[in-house]
C-alpha cells in the first residue's frame, strides 16, 4: 500500500485589484492561502481493483464509490448512449438485491446515492452514515460480481433514459446544442463524436443481448477503482475490501479500453443548427483541444478563465456589458484522448448575430495577439484555485476530484499536480496556447437559431466512422435468487461520535444580529447578509423589484464602479451571490478565509451604498428580460411560474420573484433605490458567518463592516399575511406547440415553517415524493418508466407554502402522470403510514440536513432561511428532535387535511393536442391558455372568463 499525504501543496496567491477608483486598504491587501492537498492511500488487488481511501473523521458520514473506466467512448457501433444506459442498469438488481433495493439501503438509513456517465467513465456513489460502510461495500461487490441484467431491468431503464433525453435535451431551448451539436462538430474520428446520452433511435434498436454483451466485455474489477472517503478505520476498511472484492475474477475475455486514433486538424466550416424552441440565437466557435495529459492543459484552463470566468472576464466585458449578449460561456472540456474549446454567446434580444459573432471573434483574436496583463493572469489563477478550495471543503468533494483525475490521466496524484501546473503558467504560456489552439483557420463557426431541429442542420460533413462492436456474451446470465436463498446485507456497526458545531449569537449596537458557526477546518468561509422582506413586498405591477435590487446591487456604489467591484472580488477568489426569495433577500460571498475581510469590505459597501447607475440598470433589466424569454420556452419553468398566481391569486406570494416581461418593463431605477432604503435597514438585517473561521473573528469582522451603520428612518414592518386566503382549485393547460415534453404539476397549500404541523407535513411529503423511495418516484419512474423522475416538495416559508408534485413526461403520457399524482394525494391521507416507513423517511430527511451542514455555505443557507422564516438560528440544532416527535397518526392526519385531490390545482404545460382529450376526461374543468397569451401577473393567467 502506498500513501501520498502531502503531494504538491499549491500556493494560492490572491493578489490585489488593480483598478483606478479609490479603494480601501482591505481591497488591495494581497494574501497567500494554501490549498490543502488531497491526502489519500492507494492499493491494488491481484484482480486489478484499485482502492483509494481518504480518511476524515470530522464527519459522521462515509462515501463509497466505484469508478469504472468505461464511458460513452466505448459505446458499440450503432449503440450510442449504451454506457449511460448501463449506468442505469447496473444500479438496479443483483442476485441478492431485488429491483431498486439499493435505493432503500441508502435512503432508508439517511443516505443518498447516484451515478453518472462521461466519455471516459461511469461512476456509482453513495454517501451514508459511517456505520453503514460495510453495507455499501457489499452492494458494490454485488453489482460488480452478481448483477442481474434481465428484461425487466433492461426495458424499464431504457424507457427511463428516453424520458431523460426528452427532459434534458429535447425540452430545454438549448438542449440539442449542448448534447448533440457540439460533440458532433468537435470530433471527426473519435467515438466521442456521439452524444453521451445517445439517441432515441439507437436506444430503441438496442436489445437485452446487447446489454449482456456490453457488461461482459467491459465491467470487472480490472476496469474499476473503489474510492472510500469519510469516517472509517483504515485497517478495517482494507479487511472488508479483501473480504468482498478479493475473490471477484477479472474479465474472462478482456477487451482493451484504450481508444486508438487521433483527431485530424479541424476542417473550417459553418454550422447553422436549429431547434424548435430557441428564443434567443447563439453564436460561437468550436475548436479542437488536447487530451487530459497534454502539457498545455493548465495554460488552456487559465486562458479560458481569462476569456469567460466572471464579470471581469474579456467575453463578459466585450459582449454582455455592451448589451450584445445576454450570456456568455467559455467552455473548455477534455477527455483522456482529446477535448474541445467552445466559446459562445447567447444573444440579447434584437441583436444581429453577425455583429455579435464579430465582437466575439475580436476577443478570441485579442488573447492570441498579445500577452495578457499581470492582473488578468493572477485573477484567472485565483479563480481556478479558489474553486478547487471550495471543492475540497468536503470529503466527498475531495473523493470526486481524485476520481476524475484518475480516470482522465491514470494518475490519482494528478489532482494535486494540476494546482502546481496552474501556479506555473506564465503570460507567455497563455499567448502560446491561444495561438496554437484558437486558430481562426481551424475552427467551426457556430450559429444556433429557431427552426425545425433537423439533425442535418448540425451534421458534420465527414462521414461518421464505424466503431467497434463487442462480441456476444457467453456467460450464463444471473437471476434474482429466491427470497429464502438471498444473502442479507451486513448489519450496521456503532455510529461514530462526532461533535456538532456550536452556534454563537450576538448583536451589534445598531441592532444587527450576528450568527457565527465554525463548520470545518478547510480555510474557506462564507459571509451572508440576510434581509427580511423579499419578493412578497414588491409593489403591485412591479414584480421583480426585490430581486433586481439584490441582483444589481454590485453594479456600482459611490466609490466603486461595477468593473471595480467585479475585478476586486474575482482577484480575491470570490463573487457576490445575491437574490430575493418571497420572504427576504440574501447576499453571500464565499472566499478563502484569509481574504474574507477584504471581500467583506466590498460586500458591506455594496449593501450600504448601492447606487444603481442608470446604464447598469438598463443593461441588467434587459438581461433579466432575455432570461425570462428563455424560461418561457421550457415547460417545467412555465409550470412553476404558473403555480404562484394559480394558488395564491393576488396575495403577495402570488407574484413572480423574478418578475415578468411586463413588470420588468415597468420597474425604474428609483424603485430599486426606494426598496433598498425601506428594507435594507440595520434593524432588519442579520449577518451569518460560517466555514473555516473562528466565531470570535467572525464577530469582530461583522462589527468592523457594519457596526457603524446608522439607521435612516424607521425599521420596516414585515407583511403579516403573504399567502392570502385559499382559492378554489383549478386546472390549467398551457399549450406550447412543439414542446419536447409535457410538464405536469399538482399543488395544494401546505403550512408555514413556524406552524406546529410543519414537521408532520414535512414527513408526510417525504413519504409522498422526496427522493427515490418516495411514492411518486416509485409509481411514475420505477414501475411505469414514464419520467426521468417524479418528486414532491414543500419549501419552508414564513407564511403558507405550496406543496407540489412535479414531473416531465412525453406529451402522450401527461394525463397518466397527472392521474397518478392525484391518486397518490388521495392515498397519502387514506392509507396508514407505518412506523417503519416513517422512521425511514425521517432518517432520509435528517441525513440530507446533515450533509448540507458539512459546508459553510450550506450551514449558512440553513441559518439564513430560519431567520427569514421567523425562527431562531438555534432551531438548526433541533431539527432531528422535531422530526422524532412526529407520530404516524399525526403525519396521516395532516396529509388527509391538506393533501387531497379535491384541494389540488393541476397544471400541464406541453403540446396539448397530444393529451387534451384524455386530460379533459380526468379534469373536465380545465382551461387551455396558449403560451403566447399567458399572463403571469393575473390570477386568471390570461384565461378568457
């Protein structure tokens, strides 16, 4: 066994902002923060299984993951999407685990599980309380050695994957661009040209025999790495690994995993791709890039950050700040063999695509024509390394970084070496790689506009190569053992003792509450400013004021311009995350702890002195409007927006937090100033500091930043009633012709966060539809494969919240999904919830709550929410006790009272011609509203009386 405790400790240099305005000394303070290296141990078994272990006994949890060196690049000929399909298949059934038992073994004990596929790998991972380590190892050994690939699993998961494709690719406005058009044109000869998710045609053509052959060809301990991170004993772990994995044989007829061939130079051309629901065109460029082990990777990452990372980036300043684009993205993705560089811009409404393309080309040419500045170089490095620091805040984040580095390079130490390589990048390196890889004579010009979505519009003119197939399976297929013959999963051990963090509270002399919690040892901290009021205080006809006031606050103060603020924050490894919910506004910055003082100084100026310059206001209002135009082409987003006025009517909660096209046009700069003066008041503010920072230091920082803030005028009065009276249930169909899927949402009114019924309804809702073991997921996905997922939610609110069930499905099955939702609403109150079922749902909620508390930002968000909902920060510590007090009878009773089909309003957004007749039979009272006539500011939603 090899140990690598301190490989390549990279130094994160956080340099001063170099702007012309008058800044405080804190803005200019340069600091150096060490990014903690990932400490791990490595071992390889005789059968080829590699084991990486990362011990962290500060957490009560453990993550167990298996990474197979099998990705979409290994998909057989005419079977694109097969590795992704197999990601679903291998999660479901083994000789000793019936279908979906893995979900129960994780969620029912307070854990969470998932899996993912890329071109290079497929991984399966679970995070559970540490006492279930052996259980999870057993499940992975089951899936590796004894999977059941039968007709039930194959057919169900193929249908689920097709719904996933519709939801992620066909329904969103830019899904075809990201999933189909880019890879088709980045690659010519490598199998990466095919989409990871595959195509409906290839999925339909696949057979059960194909699946068995694919498994036999590629899956075994010799293609896998087991990564265990969290709270465990190293000696016991290695003993368990030997017990469960040591005897698993290698693949009998191993097929090499290496992909042969190399990409030829790019053939210059233009691609004019189309899709049926594109509200704003896209312009961009596609360049070929190197593979993960290439010497230019670090310099290209720095170059890409200079181009498109943050508001101080070259693309943002040239395209967004000039009003040409609503959004810019500089993407540099790479696999083991090759990669792609794809800078592009989503146009601002009304802009000429060729003018925007020319402006983007000027940016790309500029970075190759001359060396970047010292400030740009330092800022880009800081952003990259600060992002790494944030990822390493948790044991699971470190495990993922290690796993990705391994599958990309074959070297787990590459995760640490990468930081050293970034630190060594020079200005000359950036200029060199820009000249080499951003060659205007070796690229594809990209245009993406509204149209019929014919794949010919983005087709690569070079013929698709013929890729290898796999030999037919020869082994005997496994089958689920009879119940009496099945091996039971191992029992849990004793839970490790972990001391929870302490909450320290104080008040500044001006009334501001300060809450400080040290949540970890990684030198990363989050500072949040919590302001009561929020979107529920928006004036009539001015929906979006609170959101705009928060979003635009960093666009200028009396002493700092928008450019100054962006440059200073990004040079310190931070950015401001601001927004408004119905109950309040939250400003948050996460930064290396050594820089929190400097970052906090800027944040304090923004909150206390936001001036909303007219030019910035006009620009950002246009961007928000463009964003709404995009959302109004997405069935799921439309359904969520419709729910607010449908169930709250004209009450404050009935407004759209992000505004509407009409309300944004009506808002003025003066509205934002008036909102700030009325609501951003010391008596209405709390400061929350979390992460790797001592509470004493947090209190001193809060005092320095906000202690001398004197109130201007009386403290604001929070609304007493935000939800209004309950309204009669209605059924609304929003007709979106050509929609790739239908969104189905059923909603009732729940309770407030402070209600005595809240814990009971929260648990009842968890039984209904939280996670993969909720009834909705089971009925809609697991049993019928009608959707990629079906869930219910009830956000915490100061006043009555909505409890809603939602899913997306093909248009033809929208009525079936709606009927399932209503039936499950009825069943929840009528069918007794057993003590065992309630205990499992309680464990799942507690586990999710605990995992959120493992990051400073997550803990800060919990505390901020409690404050806005009228509760005390210390209630974060009482969550488990409140859930434990709920009885099955109480959960049933509150469900029977609140969650019934009779109380439910139903929303379906999609191509109504494909479901309207069957839906009308289910809900004869339905009203159809064309998407073009939808009025989100009216309780009638634009429906004709």
